[in-house]
C-alpha cells in the first residue's frame, strides 16, 4: 500500500493483524501461562488462540471457578493443563513461578487487574525482571495509515526518565524487527513541537535519545525527534514545516513523552479512527500478553500472535532456562 492512501485519509481494511496471525501459525506454538482466566472474554480468547494452534495454554487460577466459566459458556478446556490457585494474587505469583521454572514461554493476563499481575512480574525477589526496563507497546492497526503503528509506553511507565526511555525505545525496536515487520524501523520521538526548547523537557529528551542512537546506545532503528504528531505521521505536514528526515511523515514507532499521552493517543485512535490495538509487555524474561476488557477478539488474537512471534525469536536467540 502506498503512502498516498495515508495522505488521502481513505480507510483501508484491517489486514495488518491477519498477516501477523498467519505468520504466528507458521512457527512452533508457545506454551503460555494464562493467569486467572475466570471470565468469558479471557477464557474464550485462550480457547480461540489454542484452536488456531498458536499457543498451548496452562491455566492458573481457582480451578473450580475456571471450570464453571468454561461450562457456562460451552468452552472446551479439557486439553489444557490447569494449576489451582485460590485467588488472583496467588495466581499471579504462581504464574510467574511457572515461567521462572521454564515451564512457559509466554505470560498472559486473564481477568485480574493489570497491577496485580505486574506486581508479581516486577517483584524484586522471584519476579521476571531483567537488566532491561519493562515497558508496554501498543501494536496498532489503523485503517487510515499504511504502516503497522507502534505506540510506547502507554501502560507501564508513568513518567519515564531518559534512561527508561532508552530501554522503551530499544524494546520497541527489537519487537518490530523480531516479529518480522522489517529492519531499522523509523522511530518518531513525540512532543508538542518539533524544535528543541528547555520549556518542554520532552523535546530535550528526544534530542538526547537521537544522540544516543548516533553513539550506539540505541541500535537497530532510525530515530528522529522531537516531532509533533502530525509531522511524524503525515508527509504533507512534515513538508510544510520543512522537516527533512527519513522518519518524518513515515513513522512506524511513536514514542510518547509519558503514559498519559500514550494512553490518550492509543484510545483516540481506537475509538475515533476505529483502530485495533494489540498490547504486549517487553523487557521481562518472557513476553507478556496484556489485554483489556474492551479489546476486540481480533486485537486479542493479534496480541497472542505478536507474543508468539517474539517468543519464537527469543527461543532462537536466547533460550529460556530455569
């Protein structure tokens, strides 16, 4: 698809996720630890992902409640391993423990709150931390944009400092490359304006991140910033402002100043531009599928597919060990 479709604003079919799901079917399925799947939405998503062959679930949570949910909604979980845990906090802790024991390659959020799961993931003792900052990426299928669009971080790091943003950017670049979307993605560091000014700290940090990329502290992507949102995604807007760079107007990864900006941007695209948003957490020992109750079935399948593709790349590069 050409950039012309972006410039004209014409809506295009949601096909980007289809390609990711097809790609995920071509790699070995990933053993997935699903934490507290105790409602129809989370449990049916697991069943659908298992049915198309991209995950092999281990269900962790109150066994009686999970079985009752499956029976109520006519969901077949007879072939899934089921690990009993009395409540959501215990399920999160047990799920993390299974990953640490190398019994799962993915962790998936069920019907518990995100902060319950992430407390277990980020625990200083027994968690899944690595030397990389944990961060979140929305992988978005926007009908009016030709590229698969990443937005980061919109769910984990509230006010990330420069060191955190370095990891946030690197996590997103690594994901983009490892799930097969291409090499050297174009990364736009967003702010309210496209010039560096001390009055807006995010512009200074954007400039610093670009210099860090120049010096090899961030690798694998092409960075530019600060860029306002219109200059990042619209070629004509970039041209009018006289911005000449390989990123401006053609961004594939959007790095936001803070969680509030990212969350609002992603939800604006979802509810006003009819975009789908798949969510994944990076920087932990395994990819984490982080879905929302408002997610469509399509977005949930895409979240699983992205995590499976990322896990396959990690399997080949850095095998999980206990």
